[in-house]
C-alpha cells in the first residue's frame, strides 16, 4: 500500500502566498516582457490545434517566450542571489532554493535583490499570458491570485521520477528552462521532460512516448488531468547545470473571473494521491504482494519444537550457504542476536564455490550483453514491474507472462491462478545468468532452507513470495511503500534481501541503488515520510547500499516504509538481488492452538 506523500519537490505555495488575495498587477505593458510573436493570434490558434491533437495528453511548448535580455538577467539574479540546497527523497534528487523556494513568498516591497525575477513573475501571471495559456490548452480560466512557482536546479545525478502533478487545485503545469543561454542543451545530457501514455486512467505504461529536450527560454507546459498527465524529469547525466523555474496555474479562486463554486473540491477529489489505494487500480500492480500459504503437509516440517537439520538438509544447504552459517553453535548465537534486534545482516552468505561463479556470470552478462531499456526489449521469463509511478524494475517471479493491456491484465487477474514454479521456469530460457538466478531463488523455497530459517529466527514461516530482481542504471527504483494490509490482519512479516550486485562504487550512495527502511508512526497521516536524509533523522531503521553477497533479514511490521532508490545512469552496473517475504508466527503458537481446540 502506498503511503500518501508529496510527489514533487515543491507542492505548496508559501504561507505568504496563501495570504495573497489580490491579483498581481504589473506596471506598464506586460507584453514588453515577452519575446516577439508570442501573442500573435494565428500562432496561438496553430499551437492550440497542435496541443488538442498532442499525445499522450494535452501538452505543448513556447520557444523564445521571454525577452532575451530580461531572462538572462533573471538567470544572473538566481545564480548570485539564491542559495540552493540538495534535497533527496525516494522520488527525486534536486537542488532547491531555500528561503525563496516559492517565489510567491518574497517580500515584494523590497525588489532590490531580484528585480528581473519580479518582472518575470509579473509576466507569467499576467492576465494576458494566463488567457493565452488558457486558450492554447483549453483549460478554462486560470487564477491570478493563487500563484505557485519554485526555482530548481538539476545537476549531474538529479532527477524527478514519474508522477502526474494532480495535487490540490492545479490546472496547468509549466517549466521555464534557464540552462546556459549561449550553449545548446544536448539530448544526451539528460534532464528532458518525458511524458507517459496510459493503459487506463491512473495506470501509465512503463515507457514514455514523448520527450522534450530543454533549451534556454523555452517553456514546456501541459494541462493537468487526473490519471493522465504522468511525466518525469530524466536524470541529468553530465556535469552541467539545468536551471529551471517550475510553476502551476490554479483554478480561479472565489471572486475571480471564471470561479466555479465547488470546482476546486471536485478537482482535489480526483487526485491520484487518493486514487492510488483503490482496489481497481491494484489489479494493475505487477508484481502483486501475494504470499502463497504453505500446505498442511509442508507445515508439518516446521511445527515440531525440535526442528533440526538432517543430513539431507545439510547437503542441500551446503550447495549454497557459507559453512559458517550452518554451524549449529554459530546459528544459536545468530538467533540470539536476531531475537534481540529483529534484524540481522549476514556477510558472505553464499559459499566460496557458488558466489564467485554467480558473480562472474552476472558481471560478464552486464559487460557483454545489451541491457533492455524498454518494455518491448524485456524477454520472458524476465518481466517489468507496473505501474511506473510506484516502481520500475525487472523481475523473475516463477509465473506465466502478463500482457500489459486491459485485456491482458484481466486474463492475469481472472484467468487460471497458478502458483510460482521456478523449476518449470528453467525450461523457458537458456540464458545462463537467468538460469542461475532461478536456481538460487528456487532454493529459498526449499523445505531445507525454511528449516534453517526457523533455527536462525525462532519464527515459523507460513507462506512466502520470492522475486529475483534487477534494477537497471538510468531506469529503475521502487518508491516508499508499506505492506499491503487493507484487512488489518498482518502483525509482521519476515523480510529478506540477498544483495547480489557485483559492480563497484556504491558505498557513498551517490549512484542510488540502496535499500532503505523507515519507521512511520501513523501511515494514514498525509505527510512526506520520504524525506530521509536529514541530520539526526532517527526514522531510518536500515540503509543497505547495493553490495555483493550480503543477506539482510528483518521483522517488518505494516507501518514500516521500504524502497530501493533510483539507480543512476552513471552507476557501473545494475543492482541485483533476491527479495523474499514470509508470513510468520511465533514458535509455540501451534501447540497453544492445539490446546485450545482440545478444550
């Protein structure tokens, strides 16, 4: 279940902005602040026609929008007068202005520091330009009293992942670009605006269908439509600064021309933030959080008080696990530690024979094979997760393929419901790395491993879900989510990650790929728990960098958020892992249940 939270770096106008109740008025002819031809009626009609036929939804752009001298002066003022601070969450990494995060919060009686920025704001929120934006987008009237702008700079590694901007009363979103005015911003630099088509409303496809490469004095904009206007800012890949002013035009407020009583409330009700948890949309979540209960026959292996490893178990476990973790005395010590902390990290988990072979195969595959970048390039048994405003990664789940269409999703959800079968999955591929990962993931479903798990944790597993995952550089992530516990029946689960990333350079976290868990007091509170990199922030329970051959096991309750940070384009390879979840019960509960039945 997704925790409600902010999806863009700046989502609310400042307190000062909220107090504004008079439409901003510029001095003199506001059109002098714009470039030539912007208000040409014929060009406006042409742009309106282009936008009405645009895909994947209504969007467009202005070139040479602002008077060149004015905008160059704006850029100078921003660079000299505004301080930027790097801010990072699960959904973005960006440098934001501090006290001027929202331009509407300025003291407009003192313009000595930012006179050109003041003129720019006058231009963008003038009636003349708002009417033009309204005309070309077909959005209806736009507010002149509710202003909403922010300044952001994207440097190497900065990004903003997929979201739809449907928050509050927003009607049109815009980005005015201010990179170096004397140089062309090239496509391979990154930082482009990418737009996503929909499978159904609120469920975008995993790949963008339109892309806008930013240049100085260009404005990209789109009509904010609930469930449709999904977009992202592509990661900046090079050591260059992509400065921009982002803003929104809101629905008219009370007292303004075009105000419609109840319109803002209706818009807010359609917000994707409120739609994400609906049952209907969860049908389009892949992979689903479904742990398959063990049969009564299998459970008979785990319920005796004296669960132990026989010779067959030891022989099976020894094929994969480091002998250090099979020693019974060591297991007792590890169990004591796990019971005390509800968490344990086991370095060098796979043994010296299995681990080097697997590492060599994965790294060879990364260096010699072309990484699939788009959904159509992903070859079964690998799949791509859905939807991309929650997560995007490749995975093996032991199940049949799903077609990413309305009909395909219906078949997957209402057709034959097969349980995962990794042994059968081996017959679908001859790819060496895939076969090796299937073998390893299948091992975690063995009775022998689950008996070992009992000895380590003193917990009895009752169901499981296993995934092998690949997070590709420049593409993949998961956003912060809690466990799916709509029925309030989950007390806790056993959560596992076996880190299998063979490449180097992950220690600092600058390339992302780390897995982070956070505590939340109340998952129903509408705040921003994804802001985690603050000094002294004690909400972070565990932050594990992408690494090689480390097993992490933790008891996770439904309120704990977890995510894998977006993997940077500049990472030396993918993040690889095996992820597992088990429903659990305390040892001894079986006997207590039996006693109650006898009574």
